[in-house]
C-alpha cells in the first residue's frame, strides 16, 4: 500500500495530466486575419467624422457643482482611439459605428517586431471578435498577450467614448 503522500502525489499527477491533455487553444477565424501593417497613424489621428443625435443638458446643484448628461443615440461614423504605448509597442485602433452599433475594428498600430509580432498576430483577431460580440471594451485578455490585450482595450475604450457607445 502506498504511503499517504505518495497517493496524493499520484492523484494530483493523474489529474494534472488529464487537464493538460484536454487543453485546447482557441483558433482564430480566418476572416479576421490582420491586413497590412500601418506604420503610423493617419495624420488626422483623433479626428471624428459622423453625425450626432441627442442633446446635452447641464444641471447645477445647491452645492454649486455642475453635472452634464448626454441623451440620445450614439454617433455613426469612424473614430480613432488613442495610441497606447505598451511594453511590447504602440497599439491603436479605429472603429466604425453604424446606427449606434460597433460594426468594425481596424488596427492602425500594433507591435511588429520579433516575438511581439507573433503575439499580436495571434491575439488581435480574437480581441476584435470579442469586442464586436460584446459591443464594448470590457473583454477578456488573451492568455500570453496581456500587454497587447490591455493596450487594445484602452485604445478601443477611447474610441467608444468618442462615439458615445
């Protein structure tokens, strides 16, 4: 009979092997492959095109503080997110919003050297797909691409704020 520690070691080893053998990595859909690399953002970075529907109201409370609220639908158009500097390189997205819905995400900048390029090529299609499904920047990070995921989410969030989504 095995000593107690030996039995636990054997059980944990067996469970670990089962989990390892059942692990499957997600594959990126072919239709979300990255296009050509854009070396720098367009000269009109941050420019906003589109139309706004809604109104803004301002209220002043008895304490003298002011709050603004915007009502109405999101803007339709194309919006460029802030360029976010990460450990691996700069990440910047451009989004297209139609009728208040996020319809497309393009990468203007992403890391393109060495291992960072491989990480970006693998992670970005997944990040784009998740963001389009979630219609927000509140998405899960891609394992092994933490910096890329965080930079993507920050740039996307700045573009969504511009679009009032």
